[in-house]
C-alpha cells in the first residue's frame, strides 16, 4: 500500500510563506504525475498545482499562479509546494496526490490513485 506523507503545514500571517513536502516511504515516485489539492473549510477539494513526470511541465490554478511553485527533487522522491504571499483564503488542508499516468485534462478531477492524509495550513489576517 502506497502512502503519501505530507509535512510543512502550519500557522502563518498573511503575506508569509510555507513550503510543503510530500514523500512516499518505500515507493518510488519517479515516473508518476504528482500534485496538490486544497480543501478550504466547508468546501470541496480543489486542485492547486501539478507536475508531469515526463517533461516536468507544471500546471497551476489561477488563484495561486505567481505565488505557489511546485517542484520535485532530482531523485523524484519528494515533491514540494512552495507557497508565498499566503492569504487567508489559502487556509485549509493540503493534500498530496500521485498517479502513474494522467492526461493534463484530468488533473483537477478526483481520479488520482494515491492521496496523502493532508497537512493543515492556516493563514491569519
């Protein structure tokens, strides 16, 4: 059973930064598409950002473009979400996701094979 484990969440003031990490102990993420979802309080999960394993191309939701950066380490064992200029609306649980293959058109859907348990991000105004 593949587990995705997120870390790096916390409490930050508006305008601050956090960097989330996601690892899959015992599992090689190399070759997988990976990404992040955000669930704000009282709302459904929404896709935030994704990175392709094939060419490293990235996709961002409009709300986070220019503020968030998704990346993966050279060994492709860890993925990151660097979040800058955080705003109160960024508050919520952030989930790491991964799957072997997925067309970019499906990134914002729920058809991901693996989901992490989530890490809480709270942005105070």
